[in-house]
C-alpha cells in the first residue's frame, strides 16, 4: 500500500510513519502507529505485520513536525490478501 503526506512549509520533521486501523478516522491518538525507516529525507517505509487475511484496513502516513503539529495523508483503504 502506498500513501504519502506533504510538508509544504518545509518545517523540520521529528518523526514520520503510518497509522492503521479498521476505520478511516485513524490518527496517532486512536490507532496503531509504526515509526518509519527513512531512506532519505523524502522517502520512508514502514512494515505492518500481523494483519488478518481477508480483512479490510485503512492506513494514513503522518509527519510529526518540530513544534508538535502532526499532518496526515488521506486514509487509504486496503484488504489483506
């Protein structure tokens, strides 16, 4: 699953990752989140494990910016094969 989030004001990033859950209203406070492994400042990846086959989930990319603001991508639905 691919999703992305933009940092249009180029504020420093403290953390990046993805949140995932069974509904689209997920965020860092109400869902499971995984910190990203960064390959360079513009690309990162996360591995989500232990999902049930045949079940539908949603995922959002997030950036925690210096100063505490968190920005999210749109929720991306997917079904585990």
